[in-house]
């Protein structure tokens, strides 16, 4: 979640991005909406409030994104990518629900006319409870948005206050019910580990979230990002330090409660019906990330846009808004697969482990101590190993 962009090399003047890993991948779009009404104290995502962002008009910003969509279609055509219809689209942020349904509709029209949509396309939007209403959801649903990811975070008003969230927790349930009545899939985002959040408060949040009958829940451990207001508040003693042991207890409680309710874990922080969009990331498919700071991956080429919306807006009038590019070699690709796929409940195929030439003794010792196991030809992290998955990946790659 760090805010700095990697450096990489420059975008080629030819505008050609050869497919280094062949043409087997499916195609997906991420659209970054870089606006928020206020910045939450813990967040260092690439997002701006109206006060911070002179020279950029939120109500016209979709036009820059549409320009980038047109440029991306040309780049892919000229580079010889076979035309593939979009399988998923994800509006993320920032706060996508600050865009009117007209703006979202204009972006969708542009994506559809450039690429076409697959029959069972998944179109998700993230939304904040304070800027979403049942009418807005109905308008989005008429445009084809069929998945809502709602940032509830907690149902405890005092935890929301610590996190600087502005919504009333009572807004969440009616929005989830509206989305469900429109036949949208729903997902609820929660955060655990805010300073001062008791185990009891978290348990109630988990139970309230479950009572809404959402088909998907994400629960993220609060990361104290350097440079945020939250980091300053903790440093000055205004807020308590976070507590890793308590966070682990909260994770274990949530995992058990979600699983008992029929929402199976499929990735470390995600339970329920997997989002096709996230799976595309985890399986290294192709996606173009539109908007400031968005990252893209096209068949072994990884590139990312300039971060600031004003620079982005100026750049896309001419060409792409790419700030840097890197080529993913086979080894890096395999290492990234290990990192991503070991976090999923399906695990990673043993053939990929062989290609990575991981030390067999180390692998055996992780199996002996109950952190890893092999199921149906895949290496999988056990319940015991799950809390240590980052350490396990590091060990496997460095020995
Ligand atoms: C960047 S937000 C964008 C969507 C929307 N604005 C919202 O807040 O729900 C996506 C998710 O990332 C989470 N997030 C942002 N910063 C985080 C942090 N430091 N630690 C854990 N989760 C974080 C948010 O709480 C939210 O659930
Ligand atoms: S609303 Fe979401 S994106 Fe905006 S500052 Fe808060 S967590 Fe970050």
C-alpha cells in the first residue's frame, strides 16, 4: 500500500508493447477514481480532496479516463494483441461513488465500444456509505454494474471515529439490501486492529456484517502507513499502539465466524464468492489500469501511470500517462506467483514449485512443522501457517 511509485524504464516512443508471455491471458480493466471527500487518517492511497487538487475538475475527469481508454486500445492494436472482450471491470479509489452515474456510464460506454464486453462480465464498483444511496445504486445497476464493494470498515461508531470515517454505521444495511434487491453481488470491506478497538467490538462488527447476508467479506488488518495522520497520532501518544497479538486473535475469530456462516476463505483477507477481478490479478492475467497512479500488466510488461491527477490529465491528451515500465522475466513471474498464490486457499501447483527449484529439505521441514501441505498436487498453507505466510514465502525464496 506504499505511496511511492517504482522507477522502471521509459515508455517506448514506438508505443509498441510486445507480448512477452504470449497471448493466453484474459483481459480486464481497473479504473482509479482519485477523489475523496476527506482523507481518512490511516489511508495513503493515491487520492485527493477538492482542497488538495487545484486545476482538476472532478466533474470532467471521466473525459481524461476516456482519452486513456482510446489510447490503450490503439497501443494494444498496434502491438499485435488479439482483440479480447473485457471479462471484468473494477472501479476503485479513492471514492468511485463521488462520480455521478453519468460519468460511470460514459466510461463504461467507452470501454464497451473499444473492447466489447464478455457475456458474463463482472463490473464492480467500490463505494463509501456516505456518498451512496439506493437511487444511485439503481442507476449503476441499469448501467450494468453488478457488484458493489461497500467500505463499512466497522459497525462501532467510536472505531469509525478513530479511523476518521464519516459515515453512520446504520447506513450500511439498507444499502446492502438495496444492492441485493437489484441482484447485485455484494461485498463488505472491514478493517480490524484500529487503536482502542476491543476484541468485543470486533466480534460485534463481524456479527453485524454477517447479519447482512452479503456473499463476500474482506477483512484487512489496519496497516499504520508512514506519513499518515494515524502514524502521527500513534507516535505522539494520542492513540494507542496497534497490538499484533490482539490482531491475530481478531483474524482467527473472523475466519471462524465467516467460515461457519458459509463464506469460505479463498485468500488471506477474503471470504465468500471470489471476485473474478481479483482472481485475474492473482493469476497474472492482462489488465489495463486507467487513471492516475494505476498499474497495468500486459503479458509480462508491467507499467504504471503518473500519480498526480493534474499531470495525468495533461499527459493523456497526447499519449499514454505511463510513468515507468518494467519487463517481468520468467523468474520474477514465478516468484510473484508464489507470493500471490500461497495466500490463496487453492495454493500453488507443485510443478511451479519445481520450476522455482525450491530447496526440498526446506519444503519438507515446513511440511513437518505443519505450516505447509500438499493437496491435489498443490502446495497449500495450513491454518497454522497462514498467519506467517510472508515469512514462509521469504524463507522459500532465500534458501
Ligand atoms: C482505498 S479504499 C477505496 C474504497 C473506499 N474509499 C473505501 O474507503 O472503502 C479500499 C480499502 O482499502 C482499505 N485501506 C486503506 N488504507 C488502509 C490501511 N492503511 N490499512 C488497511 N486497510 C486500508 C480501506 O479501508 C478500504 O476498505
Ligand atoms: S475514503 Fe477510502 S480511499 Fe478515501 S481516504 Fe478513506 S480509505 Fe482512503
